C-alpha cells in the first residue's frame, strides 16, 4: 500500500517515465525493467478506480480516484513508443535533409504508428546518442505533466479497467479510452513532442549531413 500510494503521485509518475527513457538511452529496455516493479502498483491503481465505478461513482473530479495507471503510461506518455518518438519522426519529416535521417524516418513511420519504435531507438540510434538524451527524457515527462493537469482540472477522467491493445495508434487509443478528451490530450502531447524534438533533430541532421559530405570527398 505505501508503494502504491507513492506511485500515484506526480513525483512517482515522473520517476517511472523518466527512468524508462533514461535506461533505454543507456541501452537497457527501460519499460521492461521499470514496469517489472511499477506495473503491479499501476494495475492496483486501475482496479481501485474500477471499484469506484462499480460502486456507482464517477472518476471525474473524484479525489479518491487514482491518477497513475497503466493507461496513462502506455497511451498518453509512450504514444508512438517510449520517449513519444512519434514526435521525433514528425519533426524529422519537417527538417531532415540528410540521406541517413530521411531514409530512417521513412522506415520507422509505419512501426511508429503502432507504437513500435525499436527501428528509431536502435537505428538512429537514440541509444548513447548525446543529441537525443535530453528530449528523449523530457518529452514523456512533459506528456505526463499535461495528462496529470488535464485530470486535475477535470478535463480528462482517470482510467478504470478498460484497456486498449498497446499497438493501438495514437489518437485512436485516446478516443477509445476517454472519448474526444483523450484524443485531444494525445494530440497536445504529440504537438509538444514535435516542438521539443525539433531543435535536437536539426542538430542531429546537420551532423549527418557533415558525415555524408566528408564521405563523398
């Protein structure tokens, strides 16, 4: 119970999502490692919310409702994959000029739509990439803050036991889970992810261009 209560705080959620990205950047599958500990507690939060629904209560603006559930982590924080890398892909489409980044972006798009981002994690790579360390950690933390704020102001309802498959594309997943409000929050998180990734993608693309020009000389 104390661990569950610690998990259901903004600080606890920030630690969970931040560690997922940090470990993945270091070459360790962060979600698998962190969720091995966090998933039982987030599932307990989900079941507590479902018990409130079964008792005829609403979760919207309910102080007894739990905030940090599996759906928040999987649908709103990891939309497009750990690090919300769909934002990186969109940013790359906007600014990439190097052959390497352009081809990798095209290859990673379809898997990314279904929240599979290993092609970009290991192909770019994000692992041990100094350009990607800050945005890869910052983006999911920002997405968590946006989702938390939406719940605190009563725009988004906390999640009960309803789940969607983890491969459900962004926006559709939010719509299925929490109606149009869920879709709106996913869109906001995605737009913020693009804006945060954009300057870092530009710098990375410039380094790729320099490498390609040096190789052609």
